[in-house]
């Protein structure tokens, strides 16, 4: 659970949901096999394919100090037909 950040919900990722693709922000040091094993065991799904990319850094300024935001990787996971991941709890 430490390696997976949270599901990403933007306009593009909502369009990807129609094609059974889900996006997650993950730790930069994790690789595809770790993420695949974790998602398959936690959500009880089968993964057909995975894509990943690192997003560009953004500058942040706090007074006189200039720094960058925390780096993370975005994984786009394609599930096999018949599987889905509940993004919102039904409470």
C-alpha cells in the first residue's frame, strides 16, 4: 500500500475508464512487476497491460526558497475484460 499513491481522476483518465484503463500515482522507485502483483492481489483483478511515465517536475516557491514538488510516476493499468476496480467506496 505504501508504493501506490491514489487513483488519478482527470478528464483524460475518466475517458480511459471507458476502455477499462485505470490510472494510479505510484512511488518513483517501484517497478511494473511490483505494482502489477500488488494491484492483482489487492483488487482481485487480472491485468492485460501496463504503461508508465514520469510527470515533469513543477517549481514551487515558499518565500525566498525555490524548490520542486515531489516526484512520482503515473501508471496506466489495462484490465482484462470482465474485471473492474471500484474507485469510490459505496458507503
